C-alpha cells in the first residue's frame, strides 16, 4: 500500500457508520483517513452494499438503484436475527464550509423502518429529504452521478442518449445547484402565472359588476334628487283636494235635498192615482182621458229615460275625456322613457280604483234603478267580498309601485285602447237610443196633443185628478233632471278625489312615515294642481325606471367592490413584477448554465482526450454539443431541437465506425476516461468507484492506478475492488466478510490480507 502525505490532501469524508442496513446486521464504522481507501471482499460478502449505503444516506429515492423493491428490502434480515430498522450515518469535515451550513462537522443520517417510512437528520435535527438534497447540491454531491459509480454502471455514460449525457455532465460540472435554482424559479413562475391568471380572472369578473353598480349608484343619487323634488310637489299638490272635498259635501247635501223632494212628489202621485182610480168611469171622455193619462205617463217615462241617457252620456264624456288625458300622458311618458310594464301596472290600478268608485255609487243607493242594475251586475263579486279581502286588495294596490321598483328594467306598456274603444261604443249605443227616444217622444207628444184637443170641456173629476197627476209628474221630472246634473258634477269630483287617493298610496309607498306630515300640510299660495300632477306623474315614471331597490346596499357594495378592485389591481401589478423578475432570473440562470456548461465541456473534452490517450497509448477521443430533436405527439415533422452531448473515439491502429464497434474492455476504458475527465475538471469532495476496474488487464490496471492517484490529489477516493494493482494504491484497506449468519463484517487489513480476502 502507498503512504500518503495526509496534510497534502484535504479529507472531507471522515467516516461512515452502517447499522442494520442491507447485510450489515451490526453497527460497522469505516474511517477515511487517507486520500484513497479500498474495500475488498469476495463476491456475495456485501462489499457493494457500502456503495449503496452512500447512495442511501445521500438521499437516493429509487429502490431500484439500491437493488430493492420495497423499503424493508434495505433492512437486514438473516439467520442472525431481524433488524427493525436500517440506518446509515455520514460524517463530513466542513471546516472549509464546502457545505452551506455553519457547522464545522456535518453529520447526515437516514433511517428506514420496516413500514417503508424514512427519517432524515442533520446534526441530530430532523429534516426533509429535500433539505439534504439542497445542502449537498451546493458541494456537487448527490445520491447518484459521476462521483458514485456502482458495479456495471461505468458503461452507462456511453449507453445513455445525448440529452441524458448532457445532464450527467452538467451535474459533474457543479451546475446542479443552478439547475435546482432554475427549476425552483420556474416552479415559482408557474405558480405566479397561475395566481396572476386567477387574479386577472377575478379582476375581469369584478369589472362588469363594478360598472353596473356605478350606474346603479348614479341612479340612486339621481333618484334621491328626484324623490326630494317629488316630496316638494306632493306638499303643494295634496292641499288642493281640500276645496274639492268641501264641494263634494255641498253636493251631497243638495242631492239629499232633491231626493227628499222627489220622494214626496212620488207619494203625492201615488195618492192622486188612487183618487183617479176611484173616479174613473166607462164613458168616452173617461176613456180618452185614461188614454191621455197613459200617453202622459209613457211620455214622462220616456223623458226620464232620456234624462238618464243624457246623464250617462255626460258621464261617458267625462270618462272619455279622462281616458284621453290619461292616454296623452302615457304617450308623452313613453316617448321620454318607455316603461310599458310599469304603466300596465298603473293602468290596472286605475281600473281597480274605478271599480271601487262604482261600488261606492251602488252602495249609496242614489242611482236610478236602471243604472244601479247595470253597475251592480258588474260589481256583484266586489260587493260580496269580505272586508279583510277588500283590505288585501287595497294593500295589493299599494304594493304595485314597490313591485315595479324592484324590476331592473321597467317597460311602459302601450295604452289600453280597448277601454277607450268600449267607452266610444257605449256612447254610440246611448246616442242611438237617444235618437230613437227623441223620435218616440215626438210621436207621443203628437198623440198627446191630438187627445188633448179631443177632450170635452166638461171634465170629470177623474180628468181633473189626472191633470193634477200630470202636473206633479212634470214637476218630478224637472227635479230628476236637476238631480242628474248634481250627480254628474258629483261624479267628476269623485274621479278627481280618486286621483288623490291613488297618489296618496304612491306617497305612502315612496315616503313611508313621512306621508302623514306631507298630507297634513296646508295650502301655501296659489297652486297649479294640473301642472303639479303632470310633474308628479313624470317624476314617478322616472323613479320607477331609474331607482334601485335596497339603494343603501347598492352603495355599500359598490364601495366595498371598488376597494377590493384596488387591492386586486395591486395584486396584479405585484404578480406582474414578480413574473418579470422570475423570468429575468430564469434567463440569467439559463445563460449562466449555458456559459459554464460550454466552458466546462471544453475542459472535460481536453481531459477526456488526455485520459483516453493515456489508457489506450494513443488514439483520439472527443465530446461535443449535438442537437437533439424534440418530437411532439401527433406531429411527424420535427420542429424544434434541444442541446445534447455526443462523443466519438478513434483507437490507435484500429478502424472503428461508432461506439457499437468497441469491445467490452474498450468501452470500459473509454467510460473510465470520460468519468475521470469529468471528475478532474470539477473535483467532487469524494468519489466512490465500485469495481469499475473489473474488466481491465494487468497493463491497463497499471494505467488505471496511475489515473486514480492523479484524481486522489483533488478528491477522496473510496474504491471497491478485486484488482491487486488498485488495492496497492490505497492508504487503508477494509475487508468485508460474511459468516454463516448472513451478516457482513468489516476489518482493517494489510495488502497481503486483502489479496487473500478478495479471492
């Protein structure tokens, strides 16, 4: 064995302790005090498990690379007993701070249990496998790579493809730390892009909602302004109903007075009719008088009917006039801001209030029998409705406006012309009846005049009574005409007061508790009631179209979303800056990896050529950058390429065409030359070679030994070998034996003992 000047070589790897791992049933400790340490032993003794122990403690995750299928395959199980766990401890001299940690001595330990679970420790503190990998990567150490070459893997550097070979060379050049940083930056960039996409999606989602709420807030502010204007209009509008209410009371008194007179005349006519019936006889004059009386009665009845028809025509004229005004209003409002659905609701409400007014007339018992029958026939259902249901109808009527306000978009309906058409048809029918009645009255008057001329001068008592009856009937007819005029005036006032009732319902819906204070206001100066009502109707339609329900919630939501959008916008800006900085970092790392790779590859190429010429006593070998095609699924043509590393060799005095023509020994020497070249350019702290010299003859073993000593000047070497020449270069030899219990044991031996153990 060689004697080394220990002070001339830095010793990083101090010791390795194996306990229960693979064939090492008992705790076994290997100390590394020389640049080259050799481990020897017969086949099957477990010496290669030492190399796998290194892989294990350095974080290897592939069981296949440690010749196992499951975690418990790594734990000793033999006739000597069964271990419950396998542990490997690695002690590293870190006084030169080759590992990025403050400790001068770093102890890395990994423990595997029979359930397959793993525990990792750095200086006794539990850590993650990732933490160990990151710590070691800074020193160009890993669980696999060019510095740990197990039996049969030497040729791997030749057999792998160009892309994989480039990865191995990058790790050998110490670029793994940059690659890890780049991968971490790419992972962060991917996460940042995902976050940016998510936040931008939220940003896009917020935009239309905020835009909508902004419009709604503007509507709310506008609605508040219009509502304030409407409040002032109502204060001026409602007091104008006071004179109408007084006029209605005066008309009620006059109508009651006229009705009393008509009732008295009807009783008088009834009494005279009784006297006439007693006095009538069978004489010609009596018959003529009776006929005249009948004609007069028919004539008076026709006149009463005519008066009723004229009253109904007057009422229809008022209804038509009001409907035309209503149609005009709706047509004006629909041109400014159409909201057909809302106006349909208003139209329906007006119709409902009309029915209520008609019902009031029926209940008042102040109409003629014919008019009462005509209206009552249409309102039977309403008269029979219980009071609580009527209150419900009133409540529903009050809710019409609030329902319209809840609609997002209200459309004014087209005015219901059918109502106006009905009024016109009714007027035409009454006009036709009036024309027919006028003709009938003229005929009856002519007949009456004829009978009157034929009367005898000497009238009987019955005739005189009949004349009195006719006189009273005429007086009664006059009173009925006056009553009809009063009732027509009363109808017009009622229509106007109904408008006030409808506006009061709107007032209470819009202003709630404020309504009573507004209604109790007094007249302040002169007020244009019609102009005020037009403005009120206009503002109500605008409010129904433009106001939003729950306005305070809308304003609050708009404020919150606006603040949130500012926050999201800030996030977008921050993420974009992070994206930009990460892309710059990735580009810088890519550039640095590329530069260092190209420079390192050139150095490896020179060393490779030198080692190759040494091993083969001549020849030529080189490695070089080669393009590797990127094949994508469903694409026949190659569109992109990536960088790989290819190699070529030329043996002395031998023509070859490609690596496939090399013999096994030649491939082994070529692999060793390349691996040693990689290690010489960026020397790792230690190199583990597991029987990489197995295929070498005596002459090549000598060259191999010289190369080992050359490498040992930069890196510690742990050699697992059968080769005497290789053993002779070691400063310390460990022998591995296995007893009948299946457990491997270690012993420190001399060269002569090593030769014996290796056999």
